[in-house]
C-alpha cells in the first residue's frame, strides 16, 4: 500500500516539474522570437546604438526579473533550474555552431592576408592580457583589497576574461561598411583568441590541485601546445577528409543530389568536435579549424547551390545559438547564483575591469607595432585602426560560458564570485562599449576605404564590399561571392599566384608531384612491392590536385 501511495504522491510532483520545464522552454522560444523581431525593426530604422546582442541581454534581464518576481506562484525550483542550464549544454550545443560558422564563412584571402597581425594579437596578445589580469587580481586579493582568489583561480579568471567576443562590433561594422581589413583583423583575432583562451583555461584547470612552481609553468606551456596543436590537426584532418570525399563524389555534375550533398556536410564539424573532446583536447579549437579548412577546400568542391545553402544554414544555426546565449546571460542576472551582496566582489569587478582595459592596451599597441615593423608602408596598421581594435575588445559568450564552467571547477564561493564578476563585465562591455561603437567609428573615421592600410583595389570598390558577417544580409565575406570588382570571382588557387607568401599554388604542388625522386616516393617504393611508384604518384596527384 505504501509503495502505491509513494507512486501517487510522486506523480503530481513529476507532472508539475514537466509542465514548468515546458513553460521554461516556451518562454525561451518566445524571447528568441521577440529579440529577432526587435533587432529587425531596429535595423530597418537604422538604429545603430543598440545592437541585437544588447537587445538580447536587455530582454533577458527583463524576463529574468519577471520570472524572479513571479516564481513563487508555481514550481519555481524546476523553472529556474531549466532556465539555468548546465555549462555542458553551452559547450556541446551552443558554442560549436557559433565557432564553426565563424571559421566556415571566412574569406580566406582577407583572413590569410592579415594572418601575421591576427596571430600576433590572438596568441601573444591573449597571453599578455591573461598574465596582466591574473597578476593584478591575485595581487589585489593577496593585499586584501578585494575578494581573494588563489593564483590558479586568478589565472583561470584571467584566461577566461581575455576571450574577446566582438559580435556587436562586427554586426555594426558590417552594417556601416567599414574597412574590410579592419573587419577581418577584429574578426580573425577574436576567433583565434577564443580558442587560445579556452585552451589556457583548460590547461590551468588541470593544475588546480597541484603546487605551482616554475617547472609546472613549463609543463603548463607544453600541455597548452599539445592541446592546441592536437585539436588543430584533428579539425583540419576532418575538413580535408570531407573535401576529399566531395572531390570524388562529383556532386557538381549531378543536380538532383543537392539535399544529400548538403546533409553530408553537417556531421563533419560535429565529428571533429567530438573526436577532439574524446581525445581530451579542445573541441572548440578543432571545430574552428575544421571550419577554416572546409571553407578553403570543401566548399570549392560543392555545387553552387549547396555552397550557398550550407553557408546560410550554418549562419542561421549560429545566429539562433548566439541570440540564445545573450538572452541567457540576461536571465542569469536574476536566476543565476549571484554574489551581488559581497562588497569584495564589487571591488574585484572594478579592479578586473580596469585591468581588462589596461591589458587590452598592452595587447593591441605593442602587437600592432610588432606587425608594422614587418609590413611595408602601404600595409601598416594605422593609429586609428589600432585605437578601434583596442575599443572593440568586448566580452561575451565565451567568457560567460567559461565563467559558468568555473562555478563547478573552482568551488562554490570563488566560482560564484568569478561568475558574477564576468557577467557584470559582459553586461557593461556589450551595452556601453557596443553602444558607443558607431560614435567611435565616425570619430576615428575608420570607414575610409582609401586609408593607407586598406589593400582593397582602389579602382573597383563597390558599396557591397563589406556586408554584415552577423547581419541579416544574405551576403557574406566570401571571395567567391564578392562583387567588389563587378564580376564573379571564383576562388581558384591560380588566382593567387601573384602572392606566393599567402598560398601554396597548385602549380607548386604539381611540380613537386612530378619531380624525380622525392622522399615520399622512396618511402612508398620500400613500403609497397606490388604497386608501381607511378601509379601511387598518379593517385596522390588526383587526390590532392583538383582538376581545373
């Protein structure tokens, strides 16, 4: 009798839980719809001082406040638990599409054209930024000025808060047709910098329960390199495999298989992500490089229709995920586990905020100085571009997701303090800095296409050159879709033979394949007695050199 009583009593409770879960998901969907409609109306009326990301944040905060006020009326715990999902959902469901789309919609020419600057800012800059913030936060805590974090906790905070997320800046830059090189500098830096910050966080997290010494610093650097390089290789490997497949499937020649052709693209990045995670490496880094490689090679083997469909599909998924993240950040102001009643947390926020701006100065200006010493006078990064680069270091999704993860990683109180501090920094940078972006753009006059740094051809600049990467335009930064010169330019390797430092041209690959006695041939000759070297050589040639 007692068992049936128990079952009866658990029934209504479960049902209440399920209905409040449904309610939570329903409210999230409604919020997403509202944000897109408001964003669209603002864009239609050319309101630039508030971006879609800001709208998401504000609506999230409002909805969180309402839910917070109203939760006593029903099963509030289940509702707020559902509104407050786990970091795993973030890292496995929301971030991968955002990061993959960033890689997949790259214009290889502009990205690799600015690769020196992008790498300097993303690698060296992020390290410098993380070290400055870590030392400042840890030092002030040790002196008793703010909430005290241990050196590793401060390091985790320093690395997560060094992840810039200029989604607002890029959306605005896209809408106001800024200099494309500047766009790609900001975009490229943020994409790689997210990857660097995540790997730094992952590396330091492994040292939580060890005593930290000079030796472990070397070890940490080794672990960092291993995770980063390993993840890159896995992602690039999956990308290359997919391009090989499409190269031989020859979908271009058969029109009616376009759905299958598009469907086969979707599992590749997911596989790259999971393979890296399964190997204990970074899925985010893997999926990013998978996207970059697929943009470069796989997309050239797709039919025109599928190429456009895939770009739009990944962009839609990324856009929804991103909006979801911003709404969720707003919601967590009320529904998350916050420490706003601690004075030491507010002091930590102020110190971290000042440290972040200072670290960005030490990242951007020395970094660009370094790059300019190696560039000719035409391609130097101008002072105004440098200032705008400093200004565009907003914090967003990645910093927030890592802060969420830290609540589980560093213990309850310290984790909650890091989470609250990060959330405040994200809110301030997105709303305030994001809002001032149009003002800064006109003040610094970064819209000038004839700026000394721009290497767009002076003759054929059209209004269409810089469209929004994140904006609603059905147009992206893809050279094979670029109308800057008034004609369709196809991204064939041969086009870039004029700039050998940027691309390995097909011709080079061919001459290598045809040369008399390469180490590869020797290896193959010894490894296989059955096949002749010529046959294998022909096979390799067919695999790697796409027919014109």
